[in-house]
C-alpha cells in the first residue's frame, strides 16, 4: 500500500512538473501583409536592465511562446529576426508572475536589408573565392563582417589595419581589444593581398555594394524543431560574466559561475 501511495505521489509530482514547464509567460503571433502568418521568425526578449536576451522561433501558424521558466517578471523589449522584415512599431511586453501575457507582432518590409545580414550572409553575398574569404573567418572572432564591408578604406589603409589587428588576441571585442603578449608578423605582401580583395567588397568605390545581398532562408518544419530557446549575453555591458547554461539549456542564473572576459 505504501509503495502504491509513493508511486501515485511521484506520478502527480511529475505531472505537475510537466504542466509547470509548459506554462507560458509570453506568447503571440507574428504576421505581415506580404506573408500573413510567418513561420521561422526569431523573436527575442530582453528584460529592462538585463544583459541577457532569450530567443524563440515561431511555428507554422506564426505563433511564438516563451515558457514561464525562461522569463522572470518585468518589462521586456521585443525584437525579431526575419531577413527582409522589421517590426512595424515598438516591440514591448510586461511579464507578470503567474499570468500569461500576449503580444502579437506585425512586421513590414525592411528599409535597410544590409543592416540585417549576419556575417555568414555577407560571406555568401560577397564575390570572390573561398581562399580570398578565408581570412575573414579569423576577423569574425572579434567583430562582424559588416564592419569591414561598410568601411570606405582603400587597400593601403586596409593593409595597415590588418597588420595592427594581427596582434590582437582572438575573442577581443571592439570595446575591449586585447593585445597579444607576443607579436605576430604579417608580411607586407600578404597584408596587401588581403587588403586588395577587401577593397573590392567594401564601400570605397561608392555608396552601395556592387553585388546583390543574399540571405539565408528562415527555419521551417523540421529545421525549426531543432532550435531550442537561445540565450545571448551582451558582453559590452560588463567585463565580468556571471552565468550558467547547463546541458538542457536552462536560463543563465547569476552567481553560479564567473568567467573573466
């Protein structure tokens, strides 16, 4: 009898845990005039005063859902990622404890597609061989490719920048560059080769790029199902990161581990 009672209690607790994990703190639908309900849109929520951004993806009906375990009560700024689109109006929501909040989002065609491109999309868009583009992969550990393609520097100026950045440590940031303890040499010939190529893909020759901008397709169907809620930490707001992200993707929590950037 005791065993049956224990099993029943355990089952009830497990069921309660499942229900709690499915509770939604914030949900809504994403749509546009051009597509109606939009699948595969990344919706991000960042609480006021917090450097942590949580991101989910819309399903085939255009619906997004933030589990209650992911969002603490507070005021949130909402952003979207759907290449070619932007929010039509300000995105904001108030999340209250124990209560579901709804915020439908309307999108419109973006005025500046270039501002939305990821580094991968810039590499896809840029003309040139894989060998010419390969050095940019190292640049991406410190800043985006957009920073390069928006520059108006000519080859001699770019070569000087390349030689200087050769001596910055990997994973530096624009806000906090870190010089290497031991200098690395970049030959004048190699610096000029890379610089000559970069001059052909930046804005040194005009106000717009000479090549069409390409974007990756939004995740749909089974692709969408592989994307868990994501967390991004804004490193520009602090030099010390206090965070936790365990194997099952729980929300980062303060005070559990500390890493110096």
